[in-house]
């Protein structure tokens, strides 16, 4: 069984300043994200040991840990890729067209997305492609997996746990979300969209 590893950041720790500080990126990536990687590896090791031994007394907790830590690892990886120091602006091309088709306009999508970002005490705001309904949706996900939608593939993720913003913005989560939009990497989001659409449409 292969071990999951913490991915390297696609930019320097201080590259997102002044929107996200170097200190927050270091804490968030090196400590929080690493913790989810470690938790996922540990849970998978437990499941493998339980299959071999036939003792499943710890299997239920390990399965829950795979869901929690695996989702945390995958969403954090997407979060880092969704930002770039030269980002910002608005999407273009097929993604922009699809946002307008499914939400009415970019502004309507963004307003709804920001509501998703303000809902949970700790969790994620996600733009996903729903492969069953074949449309884009915004999701407000608590923790890493509560409120997720089966068949939905995240293409844009904003972490709204307090460790993402409290050091830089205090309780003003909305200001943090606005600043993420100043560094959003729409090229990567569009690539994610193109990939999932080419698979399911």
C-alpha cells in the first residue's frame, strides 16, 4: 500500500502576501495539511492490519478517519492549487460560459459561493461539478465531508476553518474570502472543470 505524502506548494510560502501571510501558509500547509496526511496513512495502515488479523475492533473508527482525513488531504491539495500569486480576476472561456449558464451570471455565482463560505463553523466552500445532474453547484461542507454530495467533483475549494484566516483577519471571514479571490488561479480551476466535463459529458 502506497503512503500518501504532503504535496509541495506550487509557490513560495510568502507568494500570496499580502492576501495570505507567509506565517499562515507555513502553519496551514506544514502543520494542518500534514496532519491530515498522517491521519489518512495511519487509518489505512489500521485497516490493512485489521484485514490481515481478522480483528475489526478498530475498523469503524479507521473508516471514519479515512473519510475525514482523506477529504482533508484532497481538499487542501486542491486549495493550494486553486491559488497563485498572479491570480485574481474572473474566469474565461468554457468555465465562464458554464457559470453563466448554471448560475445566471458570474456575480450571482460569486454571491452564492460567498454565502456557502459563511455557513459552516469550520469547513469548506466548494464549487463542484455534479456528474449526475451535469451542472455546477456550490456546496457548503462542514468539517471536510459533512454536506458533501455524492457524484460531485470539487473544482474550486476555499478553506474556511479558522486556521485559514484568524491570524490574518481575526473573525472577519468575509474579508479573507474576498482576498482569496484576489489570488484565485482560474487557469487551474478551468483545467479541473475541463477534465471532469470531458469525462462525464
